[in-house]
C-alpha cells in the first residue's frame, strides 16, 4: 500500500491556500512537514495545530526570492527530521494586467517569485537530494500556461518557464535519483487574487473563483498522489481543474 509515512516534506508558500492545505493533508497521512512563508505568525499557528492533532511539523521563515532563505529551509528540514525527501515549490504571485499597462514592476515581481523562487528552491534542494541518493521536486505551476488568456501573458510565461525547467531537470535525472512533478491548478479558492494590481482583473478573478473554484485540498491530494508513488515511478505532470472550467 502506498504511504507517506516517513516522508520529510518542505513546502514554500505554506501560510495559506494550496500550501497550507498540502501541509495539513501530508501531515495527516504521516509525513513530517516544514512550513515556510514570509508570515511567521501564520505558519507557526498552522504548525502548532498540526502538532496538536498528532502530526510532525516545523517552520522556517522564507522569502523565496532570497537563495539563502531556501538553503536555510533545506537545512531546517535536515536538522529537524534528518533529511529532506520532497520540496514543494508552491509560493507564487499573480499581479496580472494587460501588457499595454506596462506594469514592469509587476512583471519583475512575477519573474522573481514564480521563476527565480523555484530556481532558488532547486539550487538548495538538489545537493541534498544527490547526497541522500533520492529526492522529489514538486512545483505548483498553472493551467494559465496551457491556454494564455488576456492579461496573463507574463504570469503564464513564468509558469511555462518553470514547466520547461522541470522537463530539463527530468531529462538530466534519468539515473533515478531525482523525481520531478509539475502540478497545474485551474481555479482554486485561494487568496491569489489579492496580488493582482488591476482592480477589474482582480474582481473578475474573484468572481470566477467564487463561481467555479474548488478547494485547495484538491491540489493537495494531487501532491500526495505524486509523492507517495514508489521510487521507480515518476508522475511528471498533473492538471487539476474544476469540472466546469473551460
């Protein structure tokens, strides 16, 4: 029977939404989790709740745009639990707007968090995975990269860049040491819309989430499915959409 017992999983962006749901589900299924985000009080509260329910959890304050923070996250997992089996790159922002708005600051922020943050995670985790002889990189991407909608060009570009990096890492890792999984959610009920600068885009996104969004736990279950597979099985990509989303 497939199991998460004994797995050590570090999660970025774990202060809410998909990251929080993933931490809670994995802990319920027997994994030890290290929650990371910029909001220390929030991840500390979630970790305490997990421990009170009998799970194992630690925390680490992380800004994914800082490479040293990701290295500290990996070190925290190893110091607390002896190793790191999985890194879930979940932190992301979406200050989306039409290209004609020329929101260059928003573009740079998405590149820094969505793409550079993932690369920082890879750079921190790969040496540990190689030294251990195994490891699994899971990144939360987006269906926005599969069908690019108006106002989402740069956001989709950052997510597609992560998808490309994953494929490159997969091709470089056929020795069986490192597994990779890219999970692309559709409309999920999270606070992602809060990072959208354009008020019209933000409001429309919130309406779509309210109308058709599914719970973050749906994505958490996909993460669990991917990482509980035997070592010789790699789940490369999973798309998780509401059944009513086009």
